[in-house]
């Protein structure tokens, strides 16, 4: 048996996720250094649609050793998906994107806290700078934005996306959509956002993270699982957690946010949730080992046909050993 | 300007106040209506000096101003029209030289027919030193250098202490006046911008005149500020005045000049600390070449040097001080003492003489001869230093090496601090959004590779041209 690449366990059909021959051949199969003959046998077109479909529906939980590997895996997955999609002038790849606290970057060691999509963004930027990935024909829709925070405030999600992603890549500014928390009519802004997603043809891949209380975007516990983009009041937990990024002054912390609904994300053709860090472990347990429950909104994705949960070892601390072993492929 | 709020018992005439406002606006009126359609330039692969740190960021420029790329992305939904790779260099705000007496054979204080072209020559040549704005300095000179004396028949009644100036100079230079020929001017490919004239003298101390000619020194006699006006004529193009605060009635003059928006500097003086503090309370904000031409530091009366750490200054204000960091005018140890005592106020100046950029030999400075020998310039026949011939970028490198300060601090001493002194820190001496795009491209050893004014390349080093 050929040795697996150290530290990566994926329970997938072996040929499923290799980069198709002739398309971006510069790196090996995502997460796996092996090149089996099975893939080659499928011809110069490489990965065919059927095998791709098969592989996706079998994959639910991907467990990597640590935050860096998890970010890399997720970035490679996104990269592969965009390239395999072959975006072009009339065919844009629609990507949903997450955000997080900007100050995390400056004040804390990321790998200790995990739970931010920053590592994933950094890897995507690296692939772009290497010339492997272009965002020219990619449209992005961000999940959320604070209400009442100036657009150029360092903690606003506009700033986060600009500093950590958009300024390093070649995306067309007209294709980067973020909710405007300073719009005069907030509900109209939300409705317009939903309309833009619809006009773009729906989201191909929605990438997101979860909060310690199991929320996706700002769909706090108790949010409807069929909700759409709307104005949400933030839970007290979230406000208290945010205070340290606003100089510890509670009065400066935004109390409301615009967010995509759980239903909006469920409409995406594919969803990838990044969960890293021990403080997300309980939320992950509730999300996949317990039932679908609006108090843990990310559990709604148990009913989505194509969802991937990408996590590190620390995030699996509250899962049953049986679950972890199953998804790691050790029987 | 802030200093207006503090003292203005002698009200400036409305006209002059409007002139000051026009002067400030004239330096900052760029962009305008066509700005939104102008090309967006993106300087990549560089480190920019912003907020006191060297950041790995791109510099965006449009319409001669620094642009906020995030705003451009989210509001205008535009990308850069042109990208320029800076090869990993440092992009710093253009240097500002507030004390330069001439250079390349040009003497600003020499009254000639065409002072303008002399200033233009210096302005063009100092681009290679990384200087994008400067204050041409006039040393103590006879009054006819500053303004044209009226004809005898049309003498106004309130002549006061007017010196009618029978011709002291057989070359009939009394027909050519210098001061009105040096207007405020924006920089560009033609040369660095002129921020206004620095008048060093003649209201200075006899004992500390240095290289200034004794014959033309003056003091405030009967009518203080009127006396000053009588000497200088119009103050339209004036930006800084250096005077000695121990002269009688100097505080009135300082207040009047401050009210006009002119920066008052203390120098060539034997003032003690008390007189100096009084002058600062009246509005003085600068010290001309610290340690030179003033009483030395004494532990019981630090003199003007004591202003660096004085606690008698108006709250919220601190003093700026010029230093000639050429290794000769000030011992490096003294430079370090001053820097450590008050790093926020240090302004690097060249105090360059016309011999800057020329070889060894005899040259003219004001009304006297100077002798250049290698890196030093003396008053001919004496051992008195007569200004320096060290270019600004050499001063910056020497300052960095002598004090061991950070690169950011050294660059700010030559750009941000002079801009703060002149109240221009929103537009000059900084790479913040909205500031004028005057910057200099430096390699890691702080040698100038290229100079930009208003986002336009105005000078480039030889090796980078290939």
C-alpha cells in the first residue's frame, strides 16, 4: 500500500479530486500526493462530471492536522473548483465569502485561535500570485456586514475584504459584492442583494465559518432556517466578544448587522464550512452529531446535498471517536 | 493655522490674511474637476512610509494626489490604469529643505537681474537629492536686496528708519531686488516647489552673526514691526523669519509675524532660556541650526538649547529645531543628545551655500567670499564655518548612521517634521490619502533612485534609466 501524504486523511474515491490532466497540472491532487492510474484512464479531459458528482456526495467531513493545513486544503479546493469550472466572459464562477475580525491579525497569533478564514485567503492570494488562479471571471458575494459602521472603519468587513483579499487579486470591482451597512433603506439593500445573487445565476460555492454558538454568518441562535438576507440584531454574546476589537468600549460595538439568511446559503450549489480551533468544537458537535436545530443554525446543512466541513484536529475534540475515525478512513 | 489662535494683538490687515490663505491654497490646489477622470497610477512592489512605519503596501496616485485605493474599489469600482514596479524600494515623502542659501553657483542673496532663473536652477538640481520642496534662504543683506527703495522725490512722510540706500554697490544692483523675484511656486518637472522665502537676518545678534556681514545688521528701534516691514518691504513671499529674541521689542514683532502666518525662528542669538521661552510664548516655533550661532548649553542656563526640554512652553506645542547633520557643524554626540532629548522636533536642513554641488575654490555668499575645501566651507581667511555643502540625502544618511535611529525616523526628520513646522502636514511630508504625491524612491541604503512630484517622474538615477 503506498504511504499516504503525512497528516491528511480524506475519505474520498481516490481519483475523485485530482486536478484534471491538461488543466493546471502544477500541483498534485488536492490533499493527496498520489497519482493513481485510475484518473489517467479517464482520458485527457480528466475528471469527468459523473465522478466529480460522486465524490462530492460522499464527502462530508475533512479533518486536517492543524489550522494551516486546513486553510491550505480549503484554498486548494476553491482553486480547483474555479479552474475546473472554466470561467469565462459569459460564464462567471459565483463565490460566497466569509469574513472575520481584522484585529485578530494584528493582535493575536492566528494559529492559536484558528477560526478565521485568513489562512485560506492568504493561500488563494499565493496561488494567484503564482499565476495559477485568476479571479477575473469570478463574482463574489460576502455574507454579512455591520450596520452603522463607516465603510473605511478598520473593523468593517469592507476593510477586511479589501486588505486581506481584494487588493491582492485581479477581481473586477464590479464583481465584488458586499452588503452596505450604511444604506438608507436596509431592507431594500438586502432585497437587492438577493436579487443580485439570483441574477448572477445563484452561488456555485459558498464558503463560510461558524461561531462558537453555531451560527452561520450572523444568523444567531433562534434564526429561521429558511431565512433570507435581512437585518439582524446581534446576540449579547457576540457583542461582548466583539468589544475587544473596538477598544473595549461597548458603546462603539455595532449592535446590528446585515446578513445572508440560512436559506440563502442553503440555495448555493455547494457549501464549504471552515471550522478550526478548540472553541468551535462544541458547535461542530452540535452541527453534525445532533439534529437540525435553529439554535445551532449551521446544523441546517445536514440537509444540503453538497456540504463539506473542513476542520482541524482541535475542532473535533467534542465529536465521538467513532465519527472521527469514520471520516478519517480508519475502520 | 493653529498659531493664529494663540496670539494676535497686532491684527494683520485683511489683505495679508487673505494672501496667506491664497498662499496655502495655491500650494494645495491640485486635482480639481478633471481629477476623477485622470489616470490612476499604482506603484507596486515597494515599502511606503506611512503612519511612522514602513508598510508593505502599494502607493496609488491620481491627479497629483495620493489616492485611497479602497475608496476607489468600493465607490468608483475602478482599478489602476497603470502599474509601476518599484523593485522593492522604499517610497518616502519628498524631502523639504527649509534652509538653503543657494547652490550650484547660485546665491539667492545676490541681487541680480534674473533671480528667478537662479532659483529655478537650484530647484531643478536639488531634485537629485530627493528634495521636492524648499525655502530659498536670504542671509543678512542690504535693504535694497529685499525691496526697491523708493525714489527720493516720492518719499512717504512716515519714512521712519528707511535706509534710502545711496548706492553701496557700484554694479547698480540696487535696481534689482531679490525678494519679489522669488514667488511661491509649485514643484514639477522644472524643479522642486518653492514654499516661500526664509529670511535669516538682519535682525540678529552682533556677537553671533557667523558669516553674516556686520554692516547690515539691524535691530528694532522706534517702530518694531514697521521697522521690519521697512527693511523687507513686502512680506508676500516670506515663509520663515529668523531673528534674535533678545533684541528690544522682539516679542511684538514675533506676534505680528505669527499673526501673518509667518513662521518665526530663533537663531544667531545670545538669548538666555528665559528670553527664548518668552519668544516661544509669543509665537516662535523654530530654532535655526541648533547649537550653531547661539550660546552653548550651560547647566544653569541652557539658553536656546534648553527649549528642547523646556516645560514653560504653551501646552500642546513643541519646538522644532533645525540641525545640519553633515558631521561638521555639529559633533555627532551633540546631534545624539539633541535627538534623544526631543526626537519629535528635529528638522534636517542643509543650510547649503552656493558652493553646493561645485568643486573646491572661492565662491560668493551674500556679501562675502567663502572658500570650499573638500566637504567644508569657511568664510574666506577665517575658521568660521560658512554653511554646509552636504546634500539633503547625505544629511539623512549621516543622521541615520550617527544617531542609530530607525529609517522611518530619519526620513520623517527630513519630510514630515519640516511640513509640520510650516503647517503643511496634510499635504506635504506625508503619504497619507489626499496628500500631494511628492515622493522619493530610495534603496535600502537611502540613496535616491528617483524623485516624483505630483505623481510625475521628475528625476531618475543613471543606473535606473537603463
